[in-house]
C-alpha cells in the first residue's frame, strides 16, 4: 500500500493511507499501528481506518488534558480515553504505559474521569462537524481527499453504532469481557464465538451470563467468519488477532479451536496483514485446561499464531473459593497452576495466564495461599505466564488495594499485573 497525496493548506493537513507501525510496541509516547488516514486541523487530530471510520482522535490545544493522551473508538463503538495516569505506576500495575479509561463501570483501581472533560466530550460529539467544515471551507481539495471526507462523513455516529450492533449479532452477543492478554494487541481483536456460556456460574462473577456451556457447531462458526469478513471489510489488513469467545472457549475442544484458527487465517487473509505476526486470545477454565491433551499444544506450535489462554483460578484458599461461590477445591487450583507452569515452560507459542481476585475483605488465607503459589512453588523468576489480579469491586478504587497489589507484584516470581476488565 502506498501513501496517497497529502493535502496541505495553512490550517489543514490530510494524509490518506498513512503507514503506521507494523507491530504493537510499548512506548511512553503514543505509537499507532496499521494504515490509517489522518486529518489534522489547527485544533484537532483525527484518524480513520481503511473503511473511513473514525478510530482515534485528540485535541491539540491547551484545553486537551495532556498532549500524549488520546481517544480511541473500538469496533464495539466504545470511545476509550488513553491516559498517562501521570506515568506514575501505570506501567508497573498494568504492563502498559497508557491506562484505558472506559465509558462504563469496570473494576479498575486507577484513573480519573476524562469523559467529564469538556474538550473530550466536544471531540466525541463534534468530529463530524470538523469534517463537514473542511468540506465547506476548502475549495481546492484533490478528488481522493474530498471523496475520503464524504465517505468518512457517511459513517455517522448512528451508522457506526448500527454497525457495532451488527457485529454483536453475528457473534451471538457483545463480548462483555476480553482476556487481559488482549492488551498485547491493544484489544484490536476480531471476535469469533466458538462456545457460549461457562461451566461454573460462580456466584461472585459480574460478567457471566445464564447460558449453560455449549460449543457452537462448526458450520455456524464458519458462517460467523464469513459474515465478519464483510464487517471488517477493507480494514482487514489492520488486524492480526482473534478473540475466541465466549467465557470458556478452551472447553470447545482442540479440534474446534484448531479448525477455527485455520479457517479465520485464510478468511481474514492474516498472511497479508499489514501487521506482523498473528495471535489468538481465549479463556479457559480449570476443567477445560486439565482436559486438554498435550497434543493440542503440539499442534499449536505448527500454526502461525501465538496463543494466549487465560484461566480464572481466583484463589488457592478453600475458604475464599467457597466465599466466591467458585465450585473448585484449592487442590484443583494448585494442580492447574502446576500444569500451567509445565505448558509455559515447554511450548514456545502458547502462554497460559491466570487470574486471581483482589479485595480488602477476602478471608485471611487468600493472600498467603496466593504467595505460596506464585513465589514459594516456583524455584526461579519466570518470563511468561502472567498472573492478573482482578479487583472484585466495580467502580470503587481503593488506595489500600493498590498498595497491596504493589507488594504482591514485588514478591511474585511470574509477571504480575492488574486486570482491568474491558469489553469489545
Ligand atoms: S468466573 Fe468464569 S467460570 Fe465463573 S461464572 Fe464467571 S465466566 Fe463463568
């Protein structure tokens, strides 16, 4: 893909098909991946994907909260504000330099209220006016540039919202929670539902639904993939990652997972993605993990993907598991943790990560049992197999929890981060 002409006037620069980074990189300043078109005025910077849909925006004036912060619009049509968090502790806590501030209640311990900021609200609501003013005021726009602006304006906020609804209906519903590992691709995943519901229906869980676990038949998954190609359409080169939903895709079984990975790779032309590499993210449970044969991981080594499987362990303390209403024994959790280490040590293209809960009011045995696993049971520091600590309460940041988290992170022998629940 080559860059199309740039239109420049005194207060305006429009660049079509600008080539950004080819892989997701963590830096303390914003780096944007993929191919996008950029509209820069005196006050605003807007980015559009290859379907001419707005995907990012920021203000350039002093009223914008911070020059390195920006807004992202995802395929679920959520606007997410990326904040530096003052750069204090965000990277240590989340593994990322920027903190996603979400427009809905989540379990994050950090962050402010950027959506209350006037210029942030002005941009979310006013970006179409910025484009239409350009079309009205600029008389000598190159044909490609004016046609891009008209196409971008045709993707109105209402149309973008309708498109998000179409995406949800193809996948059998919205992905209410993405695996924490999806941070490696900034949550830019194509969702394919290969199983619905989950096995345990834990009492504490805020993201579960009422569906009993069921694998989706192969023909239906294939149909989903076909319909997804028309949703992502010309923007497919900007994707190289899948989310296999829903809450326990691993329980769908090795054959279903491998068939979906292969089918999606061809249908989404991942071999021609502008982005390097490709990955898949899914959730699993203790039951599905322990039932997964070694041959599955061997098969994955032959695939072009790096696979991240996130398992909800929650606690290695029986009293805590009982309080959470998680139908597991602490012995099962310990066994699963040991199995996770074996897989992570043995297979280079699979990373199994685990979640544990974090809350001020859990039984006294929870944290010692956690440290026994992530410190005492391991003889050395490990580079992979992240553990995510998930605050139990939504919308209630607590300083003491943040402090407690930092202490646990220092003691843990696996990479340890906070899990901030994010949807698509
Ligand atoms: S924690 Fe996982 S297994 Fe338990 S109810 Fe929630 S989604 Fe289901």
